C-alpha cells in the first residue's frame, strides 16, 4: 500500500503539472485514483469472515443492499432497499401464481423479474467498481452472473469491502493503518522544509518522531577538557 501511494503521489507531482498546463485531466483522477483496489476476501470462501454481514445478506438482503448503496453514495437506504423488496416480491408472487394456476405466463413474468433484479444489482456493483477503482472479475458480465447465481455471497463481499475500508457517503476513507504521503511542488517543498522540520509517522504509535533534535541534546565529539591529538612543539 505504501509503495502504491508513493507511486501515485510521484505521478501527481511530476506529470500532473504538465497535464494541467495542457488543459488535460489525468486519467487516474477521472477514474477515482491511481491505486487499484480489490474486493475484501473471496466471494465464497470468505463468506463467514464477518458472520453479521453474512447473516444480514442471507436473511435481510433488502436491508443489506440499501446500506451498501447509502455507503457508496448511490441513493437512500430506504428507497434502494424498498425497490429491492418489490422486485423480490414480484418474482415470488409470480412463482406462487404459477404453482396454483399452472399458467406459463406467470413463470415467464417470474423469470423476467428475477433477471431484472440481477441486472439491477449487477449494474450497481459495476458502479461501485468504477467509482472506487476496484479490480475484480474479467468482465462486467461476471457481476451480473454473481448476483443471479449467488446474490447473498455477492452482497456480503460488497458489504465487507465498504465497511472495512470505512466508506461513508461515497467517500473512501480507507483503513486505519493506511499511510498517506503528501507531495509538494518544487517551490512549495523548499518553503515547507525551511519552515518546519521533517518528521516520520510511526505505524505502531500515533506520536510524531522528530528527526531534528535540539542542540542541547547533541553530545559533542570532543569535550572541552580533552587534550589535543598532536602535542604542541616545545
């Protein structure tokens, strides 16, 4: 993570100024950043890493989907969850009507509602990937297939990614152990180094360790009462 952050800041410092002079916006800014992120955990094998999210994704998928949309900044939790509930209810009602009447147009309606639900969920999964620059899956078709075949596992993976990285209202805050390094231009860096000393951020402590110690703490190499190395001539 540190290497990727340094590479991003270096790219912004060296090439970002040239792009601004030419009036172009860098591609990494348009895509939401230059650091490629990944989904948290495998789709199936890490399903029970967070049992709370696994239970909510299985028993209350409407609520879980609404919470994900609110975190990602794609609408209200209530509206998104309610729309999810309507699509599920339409599919179940059509299946029940087919079981009672044995009329095939009910099963067609149920399949159409189910496919529309998978398309709707897959569309917002793609939007989450684009917004936060998440790499996963070979094509966008995989996102639709995941929501059609295993919607609970897919919802749980999205929830783990958004919650573990502290995504709030469409802003990716990242984990607590993420190190951010600020870049400066040539003029700004000279002024900053003259006005304040350099510092190192410790990953194990919240304190700032100064690299510039006071002069009083410096131990002299040669004491005042020390004798010269070469004796004076007589």
